[in-house]
């Protein structure tokens, strides 16, 4: 593994081999040599070295119709571990995958208040260090920890410009120093999109848009099978496209952002306004008693067919569908994945989106696009964070 982390030509080829296995699973040496445009003897030499070092495993002979049976090679599950930290508004999810990408340990809904304060930052470090201390696996084999963070994040430099930007040093360097392991960071929605790409509803599609409808509104972009970051990692800020003149100030400081009309924030605000104006919901009693109404409460009310919540959500879906129609016209993607907390409402959000897309996008273009609900659902963030922790180790 140490040789793979060096900058030599040999290490670059080994990274290419690992990347191939990450995205394609096991394969034979002839298939691998064809993909990497290297000779079979050259690839055989590297595979033998990596097998000896414990990074690659021989999974036996591939059964074929006739002739010689080539050996299948793939990643050795026990050669390393990767930790993903998915930071949500009111909780933290943490998971550990092995080298093959199998989840071996996970912990969901650890209570946490995500605020841009030093106290919140210290609490996050305590949570992660406490999780690692309780692990029974070989901690020396933890190769990278990736944090999914909302807002403007540059994954290449390791800087977060929206949250925890307290020092001149990069957030990734500070976290690595405090926790004691190699650390990378990325935008939370891009992490979710990566999770769907590797283990979710993506099959052979290469051009994908992932729409994250959670407390906020974001987009992950996959182009030619790879996450698209933009120049500084700031791509996908769908929630901050100017949408209307509603005069509502977004948390970004501007007015009329898409997020103020189609997001968990918007759904929560509109619901409270309409209850206060006299409309009825099964959540009215909580509002009357001054109890907090969470996004989870609203999702559960929708599942119970609460008419007011469904009405607001459908109107939001229509608005969001107009923007997705524009994105389909621009990107011509094979797949649009609806993810995030509000995707848990299923058809209640996807049907108005699809209806609006058919109305506002070009017919010839939208025929190329399948609109689906996230397969990983509320696990997309943690799975994506873990997968990014692994893939970032072997980027060329």
C-alpha cells in the first residue's frame, strides 16, 4: 500500500488497477490489460506484485464455454478500511467499509447539532474519535476518512468555505491532525451521488443528475461515469439559482433562490404558515402546543396521507420539475435520481416532478432520461462518504 501512495509511474499504474476494480468489480488480466491499454505481461507483473502485497486477491478461475479458464482478480477486502462521516442537520451518520466496499460497521442518527461554531466542530471531532475508539478492527488499516459537508467545499484543496472555516489551514488538514488519520472532505450531495453511482440505482448509465431534496436543495453531477466538481468544487448549487421574486432571504444571503420554494426549509415554512392561517393538518396539534415540527414529522404525515402536507409537496414538485426540465435540456442525462429526505415520500414528490418535466422539457430530449427515486434513500450519504474515502485514496 505504501508503494501505491508514492508518485512513481509504477504506483500510478497500480492506482489505475485499483480504480478499475472499484468501479467494475473483479476481472481477468486480459480484460484489465485491454482497459488500461497495457500488455498482458505488464499487467500480470503488477497483479502478481499487488497480490503478494495483499492488495489484490485471486478469486479463482472464470468458468467459460471452452478453452483455458482465466483467473479472476479483485480487491482484497481485508487489506484496508475506509470511514465515511455524513453530517446532517441534526445528526451524524458514520460507517466503515472494507477494501472491497462492503459496509462492516455503521452507526446512524448520532445526535448532533450542525452549526457553524467552534463548539459544534469540537463535538463533531469527539463523535468521530469516540466511534473509532470503539472499533474492534485493526485501526492501523484505516487508510482514509471522508467527511460529507454541505455548502461550498473544494475536495481537491480540502477547504470548506461555508462551514468550519475558522483557520487559514484547510479543514481536511485540521481534521487529520485532530483525529490522527488521513482525511478528505467533499460536498454532501456529491457524496450521495457517488454512493448511488457505486452501489445504488445506477447500472450502465454514465451521465446522471442527482437531486438532493433535504433541508436544503443541491445537485450532484456525474459526467461520463465520474463526479463533476467544477473548477473549485462548487458545482451543483441548484438551490441557489434565482427562481422568483418572493423576497424571501435565503441562508446564502440572496433573495428568490430556488431553495426558498422547493426544499425541506420551504416545506416546513409553508406548512407552518398555512396551519397558522387556519388550514388543518395532523401536525396542527403539535403547532398548537408549540412543539417542534421536524422534517421527519412532515414526511411521516405525508405517508399517512395528510392532505395539507401532500398539497404543499405536490406544488413544490411542480416547481422543482420546471428546473429539472431545464437541466434535462442542458445536460441530456440518461438518468435523474431524486434523493434526500423528501425522496422518502416516493410518488408524492416524483409524480409532480415527472409531470412538470414532460410539460417544460423538449420531448426528444426527455425521452432519453429516466427519472427514478434513490435506491439508497437515507443511506446514500453514509455509503457515498465511505466510497469517496476509498476512491480519493487512488485518484491519479
